[in-house]
C-alpha cells in the first residue's frame, strides 16, 4: 500500500472500492454497526433529545502541524455537538478522493480519525466514498454528520447571554489558523506551533456536570473569537465588552499575525470554547476548565453588558476602545 495511489476504480463500487473500505475504513474505524456494511446505519436511541450537525472539511494542506484533515473532521463535528451541551454518539463520514492520492496518506487520515473516536467513544456508523478525476479535487474532502444526545435540562444556546454575564475563553487564540498558514508559507517559529485541534466533549461534559447552569457555549472556529462574539451579541441582543490585555495569545501567533497583517481575534481555532456564565458561577467555571488539560490557559476576557446591544467593543491596552466587527470574509481560506 505504501506506493499505491487512488484511481478512478476505487470509486467504482467494485473490488477496488470494497478493498478500500475493508483495508482502511473498517480497519481503523471498526465497530459492530459499521461492520454490517449496509447503506445506512440502524441505531437504537431511547427516547431522548437529539442534536444533529453536519460539516464539510476542505483544509489545505491536508497535513499540518498538530493534525490533519481526518483529525479535524472528527473533532469539528464532535465539537459542534458538544457546543449544544450534547454527548456526541455517532458520526457518518463522506469522502471525496482525488485520483492520485497516495493510499498511505489516506490511511494516515483515517487512522487519525480513529484515534479521536477511540478517545471519545464516538462511532462512525455509516459513510460513502467517491473518487474524482485528477485535477478536479484537492487530494481529499471530508463530510461528517453527527448525532448527539442532550439532557433536556441543559440549555446553552447563544441567545441566553444576558447583561452581567462573564465571558471565558478556554485557551489561546489563533493557533489552528496560524499553524495552517505556517505550513503553507514556510514560516518558522522559535518553538513548534501546532494546531489546537482537539475534541472538546470531555472538558464540556465535566463543566456541565459541575456547573449545569452555564448560559452559553460556542467554539470560535472560522472567523475566530471575533465572529463568535459578534454572533452571540447579535443573537442575544446584548452588548459585549472584552479587554485586550486579558486575551490569551501565543507569542508565535501574535508575531505571525503582525507579519501577515492579521488580527488574532479573527483567526480560526479548533480546540477552544467560549463559555458565558453568570458572574456568580464564573469562578467555579474557570476552576473546572483549568483542571482539564485543554483548559490550562483559560481566562476571563470580558462581560456581557446592557450598553450597545448587538455590538462587541474591545478595550485596548492603551485605554482606548474599538468596535470588533464580524469578519467580512476569510483572511485565511481553506483552514477547515
């Protein structure tokens, strides 16, 4: 397999397709439901409140410091479900492969997905594979759709933000986006900067168990913290104020953003969460998050306020203020 590549025959539904499924997909993602190899998965879910989410991943390059498109796809959909306060349970996986992709690279991607699934207990239970001609794809695209189960007593919708609430960010901003850009542009740092891509449910589950009254959860992926906060402000009809000195940013990310003319607030993350809670709960939220390996650098970055409803204001280091706007486009395309 080391020197083999994807051919159009792998998408034809015959022997090559079956070999791909059994030798790579089943090998790394196997579970009793998937191994039936039906066109759909029959899953038994007792009466419960379901959360359903889907996303597609087109990141370029497909391998980057700290991860690859497979790890990103698994974590991304798991995190979307977790941000609804739900336990991720099942995923589907759709692959679009470009003719010429090395089978070794495909196996590495699927193995990475399997590692995330083993860590979280989530199962891939159905999927699909298509192959497009050389030059008509970009090595590999992945779609993942997820199902999770939520306790109906948990409500973490972004519209729940209310004046007086405290805003907590679970770690440093922009690591994922700058890791991708460093791979594209050959940027070198004093220390190894890696993507923060990680499954958040373990941390979120612990938080919701200890502080079930959390008001909002949101992962700041495309558009970064800026886009997520603007969405929360608009949806809740409240104002948001954040303080620049409290924003956690790695020095490598800050340096790269200065070099590239980017604002760390706008750069994507794939292993961070914004948490909004009452001021009374904020100390316990911060303590709980910091006790988890993914939340060691968590910080309070601002508050929800009555003033300027629907707007986000940044208080700068020098004592000024500026409006944080919803990013108008993608400063870093193809980052997820």
